[in-house]
C-alpha cells in the first residue's frame, strides 16, 4: 500500500470520526469512490476549521482513528499493521490541523440541492458560508407585485378635495363618469379610487403625500391592484377575458390607455383623440405599416384597431374578435365567404397566407407581388411562369395582374367549369 493511498484512507477515516458518521466499506477493506470524495471533502473542511488545539488532544484523535478503523475492519488498523515514520508524521499533522473541531449541526450542514452541481458541492468542501438573506424581488417596470404600505387614514369627502383640486374636478364632471356621478351620488367620489384622504389633507397635500394614490408612475401599488379598482365596475362585457390576456400578462395598466379625469377622445376615455394613436404607443411597427401604399384604411378613418381586435382580451390569438382570422375578414369582405363549388385551399385555410392585415407595398395587401406569390405553391412545369414552363418574362403572364389576368375568381368559383378559377 502506497503512502499517498494510506494518507487519503486515514483522512477519510478521521473526517468520519470527527463528524460521528458511519460509512459502509466492503468487507475486504477496499476504498470506494464515496470514500475518496469524503476524503477530499474532509480535507477542505479541515483547512477551514480552527487551528490545532493543545498537543494533548493529538493522542485522542489517533486513538479515535484506530478505534473506528477496527470497527469497519480496515486493513490499515489491524494489530499486525505498522505505520512507517513518514506516513505517521503525515497522519499526525493532519490530525493536529483537524483538532477537536465540533461537527456542525444537521441544520447547518449544506445540502447538495443548494449547489448548482455535485462538483461545485465537492469543490466547496461540502460547506457553505452563512447564506445571505434573499433580496426582495424587484418589481418590474410595468408595476410588478408591489403592494402599497398601509396608511392610517379615513374618508373626508369630496368637499375637502375641492380645496386644491377644483380644476381637476370641473374637468372630471364633463366626462361620462362625472355625469353619472351627478345623478348617482357617492358612486364616483374621489376617495373611491384615490383612497382615504384624511392623512393627505392633514399633511398639506402633495403628490403621494399621506398615502394618496395617484395611478401614476409614483403610485406604490402594483398594476394588478390599480387595475382591480377599474375592474370593480368594468368587469363585464368586453372585459370578460381580461384575466390571462396578453395585455394583462404584460403588465399593461388601464391608465396606460385611458384618461379618466378629462375628456380627450370622443369615446372610451382614451389618452389620444384618435384611437389608433393610443395603440401606436406600443405598436410602433403597425404605425409604419399604415404608411405603406396599400394599407388598412385606418388613416382615412374608415376602420379602427378595435374593429378587428379586442384590447381587453379574447379567446383567440392576436386578440382578434372572431373565432378565426377569416371570420374577422368576412365582416367586411362578405363576398369572399362563400360557400363555393370550387374552393381555393389556401384561401379557406387563412387569408394571411396571401395578405398582410395592416399594410403592404404590394396591391391588395399581398405578401409579395404576383406571379411570385402564386409560384410559392404552383411550381409545376405546366405553370407558364415557372422554371421550365412555356412562359417568358415579357409575356402576359407576368404583366398587369399576372396570374389574375385569367384566374380572376381566385377566392373561389361557383361556375360548373370553375376548377381553374377562370373568368
């Protein structure tokens, strides 16, 4: 047995003795991989332990090693086994550095699950420093999960608010909610939404003073809490699917789109006079697409974003109002609905296979210009414009409306001979 192997064996045994642990070793005394890992772990723990105590305790450590070795039947501890001077000196030095360090309690011992991997657990010597208290989760820019600190206050009535906020109150009275509040007293009082105002009045006013809630960026409440106040009255109708909608999960607040205290838009108390401008606050790409030569007639005021989308939630993707994209389009393009004797498969699948819904630089909101759009599917050799066909770039097959010059009923045909969607 080599001295290095003897040293690691002794190290493992001393570490097991000092912690009062028992390890299973094979009857023939062979050292397992777990024993080697325990030895490495013990060495790391020994380097971090206290310095050696008095020399009188060395004999106790050696005797403990001998007793533990005899119990498990290790060959190195048998009566006829002898240590040479160099091995005994290394063992004595190790026992001196280990000393009589008290084993850690079970609660203080590290857990493998707390380490990123078993290798990291072994590299740290199986020990961990006192864990620092976890920092509280930071709230996201959208509001996160912050909660407002409780403030001892009581209701003082709207007359106290008029002392400083007469102008804001006058503007609010011209809104729909303000007009309803005149006929239904107490329904839309200031403190119903902004919270009790006694502490705010006592402190002399000011934004956020006295726990008053402003619904602005300095509002200590989370977006969920602020939206909860609005949903207390506006839960039905189009808001039925607000919970779980993309706007709700992205932390959009009601006040990001709506201005309650004054009339800006003709309908829906929006933040901008034109509905689309409210949506463009986030959807900048859609603003650019509306400037294309072929676009949805939002710029002309013929349709609005909410004609196709329900911003408060929908059971379908992209917040569209109908059960499918095609049903959404059929509200205006009823002539494309059918049913047809001869149907065009890509058309029945989705209008978006060929059209862009918001804007395009090609006619009819097409994805790409014809005949390239048609050639995405019709690649057979009999196609006049396909490679290997009988058409040429200067022919009628690529001029004007290209394929549409002949196949004009491309959305479907009811003609008995309409399988090719001809005129």
